[in-house]
C-alpha cells in the first residue's frame, strides 16, 4: 500500500503520516513501524521491502521523509510495486511533480494534501519574482503551491508571459527608462536587477517554448512544470 502526504507545514504532514501509520497498526496488531529519510534507505531497499513477506505474517509500515523529490523518474518505476505491497509505505513531502502524482494515482496510491499556510497566498507576484531571478527551486515550490490551491496553469502562464515580455523589453532597450518604456518604475527596477540571470536569448527562447512548445496531448500544467524544471 502506498500513501503520500504533502503540504507546506512540516509538522502537520509528519503528524498526518504518523496518523496513517497508526491507523494501519490498529488493523494489523503485529505490525511494526520503521522511520526513514533519503539518507537511511535507498530506492532498491524500498522495492525489496515491498516484495518481502515475513515468515510470521506480520506487516511493516515505512514512514519516509523527503524521499521522492530526490528520485522522481526512478521512483515512478516502483510505484506499482509499492502500491501492490501488503506493507504500508507512507511518504511525506512538501510536494511532488505532476508526473509522479499521475503515476501514484494510476497505481492505486493515495494522496493527502494539506493546506498551505495562509501567508503563501499573500504575494501573487512571488512566483514571477522567482521566475525572473531564475530561482528554480523556489519557482517550482510556488508553482506547486498555487496549483494545489486551485489556481489554473493558464492563469499562471499569463503572469509568466507578462513577466518575460517585460524582461525582454528592458533587455532590448537598455538605454530607455521606465517612463519611455511605459513600465512601472518599481517593476522596471526589480526586473532589470533580477533579470541579469537571463543572458543572450534565454528569455526569448523561454517565451517561445512557453507559448509554442507544448507537445500534442500534453496538459498546460505539465508543460509549465517541465519548463520550470528544465
């Protein structure tokens, strides 16, 4: 069996993971719990434990912290084995990428998504700030937060388009001021400073891939996530 708990509040997701484990123990009296992190257990160990059967019939619960994000594609390959195991595997993470989530759901695994703290809703421009700064980790975290709160990928892309168009406009007109470009002085200053992370035609290429690079049959949410992580 496979359960995933995600959320921004570490204490809450850990408590929920332990609750799932304890509920399993109540139904399986002889079961035991093992707690692990990415440093104490390997991908191959998980697969072995999923297939292992005790001589005495007792089952195990594995509670594992911040593991999936270290493997992603490799983890997808074993989700069916974990989900089909008689043992219970509970992972708790801040979030998982779309491909992993699809694979887990497709294999019959369960998700518990806990609400993000209210402060995550305060700044709608935090995600574009992270985009312009090329802070990939922060950008992906903010993206997953917004998607998990119900924001559409199309709406997020609209903000990305605005941010990248502004950056390209500033880069192509380095001698112009905020006034002559018709940009807010605050946005101009912030974008010009953080936008130094984008060199050559990086910004234009990102813009083109964002608008025209989505593969047939792909979903916008998945398309943007690949751009963010690319």
